[in-house]
C-alpha cells in the first residue's frame, strides 16, 4: 500500500516514472447516451480527446479491474492507452490523476508492464498499490519521500 496523500503531492514525478517504466495504462470512465453508438461516447470524451490517438482498446461493461470489483454497472468502460513520449506529455499536462472527481478526469489510473498491472489506484477509496515492485520502483518512492508498506514482494 502506498500513502495516497504523498501520491497526490508527487503526481507529476510519479507519472513521469510510471510512464517511462510502463507499456500501457488504463483509466475507468462511463458511457454516455446514446449507448448504442460505436465507437461509444464516454462522459470524459472532451478531456480524453487529446489521448485518443494512443487508445489501443476499450472494454464496455467491465466489472473488475486492478484493485476493484463491481457487481453491477454495464456502462462502466476501461480505456487502454499505449505509453510513448507524446502520451506521457499529455498525461502530465492534465490535472492531478489521483483527484479525478475534483478534476473531471476518469478514475483509477493503472500502469502496466508486459500486460500486467504494476502501479494502480482506486481513487474514490484513496488507495494506491504496486504489484511485483522492482528495486527501482521502491527506490523511486523512497527518493520522493513517499511512504509505503510492502505486503508481499
């Protein structure tokens, strides 16, 4: 578990690090009407428009993603984006990803290495996690003075 307040305070540095050490990232949004439109409309379309060239996939009706399980919600969508220099720049340019409700952003940003989640958040619960953290990941947290606990390395 990672101290969420520390993440909020160091979000740019963390986005830079995660962006350089990940292949893709996901965020969670919601469909907006008309629901039958393909590709679908999302409530965060205007904000996410700049990232659209980097979208590689979306899953409509997702019920489970890193750190979260939902029993309902057929309008929940997970968007997957590839990471590159340009998409990292756009991530950093937007408001704090760890305060999505305040900033009108999609929730629960999660970063992936080799198609496996390694750094994710459950923003409405103010929780963040690292899975299979490397020494470099932990050193980065320490260098930023971000408090964390290791449950099983």
